[in-house]
C-alpha cells in the first residue's frame, strides 16, 4: 500500500468543524469518537481498495454524526414485542402496570423514605412495605424479597439448610436460563444435594428412604417451570412432602418458579402460591413472571424461618433496589385492588379480541406491504405454562424478496419492532402488543416502504 493512501483522508479538526458535526449539540467527546469511527471505516475501505474514491468532507461529517448519535443513545430501551411470547426473557419479561411504572419513576426522580421511618424519624426497614403487602395477599406469616428467584433459592438453602442433605427429585433438577442449574445453586449455598427417584418417576417412599437412612435432613420441591414431563410419569405433591417433613421433623422448602398468587388466566390445576404455601416452611418464586411485577425473588413462609433469612449475611448482598421495591409494592396493590396486570390482560385476551386487532392493523399496514390477518400460536414464556400454546392472531407480512430484510429493518428502528419469521412470512402477533404499539409498527413499516421506492 502506498504511504500516502491514508493521507487523502480529511483531518480530524476539519471534520469536527464541518457541518453537520460542527453544528451538532452532541457532547464533543461523542462527536469526536463518531468522527474517528467514520475515518476508520474509510481506512478499512482503502485497505481493501487503495484507489477507492473518498467521499466529500460533508458526507464524512454526516456519517460521523450518525455514529455519534448511536453512541449517545442508551443501549437499553423500549421495544415493540410482536413475538407473541408474553414473558419474553430476552425482552425483559413482564411489562409493568401504569401504577408500578409511575411508582418507580417517582422514586427514581428524587430522594425517598427507603430506609427511613417517617413515624419515628429513625432508620427503618427497606422491605417492610412489600412484606406487609405480600403477607396480606398470600396469608404468609412472614415475607422477604431479594433481587431474583435464583437468589431466593440460594438464600433459602444457605439460611435454612447449611451443610444439610437436601432431598430433591431427579425430575426437578432443572436448568434455568443462562445455563444456571439448580444443583449448582445448591452447592453454592452450602447444602448437600441428595437426588431421589428417577427422571420420570419419583414416589413419596423415595424421599422417605433418604430421610430414614439419614442421607437427607431437608426436602426441596421445585416446580419444573421451563419444561414438562409427559407420559409414564409420577411426582410428589407438596402436601405429601409436608406430611413426610412433619414425620421426620425436617423443613420443606419450595421453589414455585413463576409465582402465580392464585387463580388467573392459567389452567385451574396450575401450581400457585395459594396451593403450595400452606405446606412449606419457606416458598420462593419470581416477581416478574405471572405476578407481573419487576425482577425480584419473593420468599414467603413461617415467621421464624423468614427471620433466619433476614439475619443471614447473604440477605444484604442479595437485597432489592429501591426502584424494584417501588414497582413491586405498586404491583401488589394492583393485585389487592383487583387491577389486572399487563401480563394477565395479555394471557386473558380472547381470540375474538385478537382477531379484531389483527384485522384493524392489517387495514392500516396494507398500503405499505402485502399483508393479511392469520391465526397463529403464542406462548406465555418465561418458564410459565411450559408446553402450552395460546391460540392467537397475527398480521402476516409478505414483503417482496422475503421477510429477512424487513425483519432486520424493524430491529434497527427506534423503537425496534420484534416479530418472528414463520413459513416464509413475518408475523406480528397481536397478543403481546401494548397500547400505542400499532402506531409504532405503522411508522416503522411506512419508513421501510419509503425506502423501497
């Protein structure tokens, strides 16, 4: 490569002074980094093609401004979830209710009485408000919250079963997202894993044998919320385990997973807090799944057991932040007042409602792209209702040349629109759209159509 190949590139000072970079209100550091990245793109071109032409100075400045704007834009932001997966882990699981979102925003905007008792003027408990609401909602003697359900399992075992053999069915040794496994969490807690039964069948006598021979000194029941065993299977319900726990004077600990408080838009026989809590010394579950709140791990149970959780050193390391606490309290107030969360509303949506939405959106989108309303299947997601599909309706987009380019274009929009490709078409599922999302989809598709002219 000739030595003067890169010398044809504009100097940094000229590039920064050139409109639109020079006139931009963006921070200088961002504009400079955007300009550097634009120049580096040109260097890459010249490395491949030393004789390539260099764009005019203003064109390079415009490219630098685009890159600078990307740098200034937060990476974490709103997306339109048109996938049909209600509790989409990659998209943040449960959207908060208006009440919960407003509560978090109020606390974020200034100081709060997070650990200040307004009655006494002294230090207070950061979790007292949500503990009261949780006990009132579930009937638990005591409650505590940490930053997610894996943390709740860790704290539960570390505080109540350190060094003890904990009997768990082989069919419940689940792996959750990110390759984290229940056995690994148990090891970190200091508890000793005692596997009982087989993958597909575990009976009460399997637990009883582990207890009778001294191999286990505690019982753990885990709801396999992200998979389902079918066929030649058998499991042991919490009430049966509670009987064994009483007979052998050992604790029964339960990980419910998705955390449905009680009846809702899920099967009547679905495991809920109301069904499992009466049998457990401690029950834990997620707050951002069927409860419909922020990410957190909820621990409920006997007063003495909860006191041990709070006194354990891990409790501080795993404690919940103020924004999540505010959102959780508001979510619990919604449950108290009978206000449906967005998750409940989505799961409860009828086929007729979804078909009406799909036909209305098709009418709006059809001038921009060939499309039609079609029946489809959606999912609860987030490890809830495993193996069960939810009949739904979608708008099926059939862009010229296939759906891949349009799907990628949608992902680059602000906010991005996330759909799914199925059968050579791009589906936008109505079940997971929030109020106002249809307008955002229309704007994104209009921008795509304009670029096709």
